[in-house]
C-alpha cells in the first residue's frame, strides 16, 4: 500500500523545462514515476525527450489535467513565481501539489495555503521546501533518491530532507510503505498529523517513524494526536539537541525561544504519548528495528 502516491498516479512537473526540473524529471522517470507532462506557458506544444521517453509540455495545469488525467503536480518553480504556480494548481483542482522549491517567502506560503483552504482543500499541498514523497517500487514525486530503499512495512514522515534519506538508508533492509518529506518552513501544507493519520489507516504500514526539528510546536501537537488516535508503534527523532537558544538553525522554522520548541521539550512530549525517541538517527533506526523484530518474533 501507499499514502498519497501510487503506481497509478499521473504526474506533471511545473517548471520541468528548467535545469532543476529537467534533472529531477529524468530521475523520477528512472524510478518508474508515470510522468505524463510538463507545464511551461512559453513552451506549450513542444515536448522533451528523456532518454527516449517523450514528455509533452502544456500551457497550464488545467490543460495538462484535461489532456492526460494528471492527478499530481511536482513544482520546481523559482521562489518568486512559486505562489502563482501553486495557485494555478489549486485553481485546476489537482489532488496533490508537491512544492519542492526552497526560499519561498513565508507570506507567499501562507497565502497559497489559505487559498487552498478557501477553495475547499481539494488540493493537498506537500511542502514547500521539501524533498517530496516516494512510494518505493511504485512512484517518486520529488528529489528523494529512488535507490536508497525498497518497499516495506515502515511509514516515514519527516521535516528534514537529509534525515529522510539517512533514515531510509538505515532501515533499507526492512523497507518503507511510503516516505513523506513535509518540509521545515514555518508554514507548510501537509503536517506530521496528516501523515500520521494516513499511515494509521494504511493496512500495510506496521510502524511509523516521525522526524522533527527544533522550533514551533508541530511535534507537540503530533504527540497529542498520536496519544488520541494512533494504535501503531511510533518511533521519533528530533533534530537539534545541541542548538543554541534564540538562534535560527537551518530551516526557517527552526528557531527556539525559551523552553518552547526545544528538542528536549519535544522529546518529552512524544515520550509522554508513548513514542520511543532516539537521541540520534542511528539510535532511532535501532529502536524501530527492535520493535518490528519483537512484533514478528
């Protein structure tokens, strides 16, 4: 099984004809993703050859959906134009928009998030500033390397791109049902809670790994959700145990003020909800492995 993305997903790429879009479209195709088109108003009617696979370019998301039946868009659009591109995807009512772009102004992210909500949340937004999501062996929408792991029993939701890759590698022998990188910006679409709910409902996900970071209270809210709604074992990791107070670290959302948002506070909230929390990614992977081995013993 999978959450949000399957082998049947028909994917378009907004910004496909740019350098980053071209590079990652080729990689996604190599992972078996069913990419049915790109979007660039200035190059509508042309196509791009990816090692023998011709991918047509459309003038708009709406046209791409009409011509191909696309239900997922991956956005590699520069920050200044990203808001307009996401709004276009929302107006077209594409079910899933994966916003890879880093450096989008928080005001713009807040605006397109609110716009999606006002339109009835018909478009699920993942990101921005995220690595996307992958269902190993089925489809890859974003920049997660497709050869790290195999299909398996673990669901992964993470704020961090690089820690997503490390966790997938550490547990590659067990494999993943899906891995979702939600992004570390202060305003994001899909949250830890959204992914936790989806993994809880997925019959083939046996254990959930949740990676958080310092800053904000998303992990504390996720802990409350786990306590009330999740029956499957959850293992957590919070990046930033050694971060100095009051200093922005890495992602724009990772700022600590006082005791709020610290790694220790998040760890304590998660453990109070029954989540086992590792002090390092490797220790977290070890905890996940021990739980799964105990379940199958």
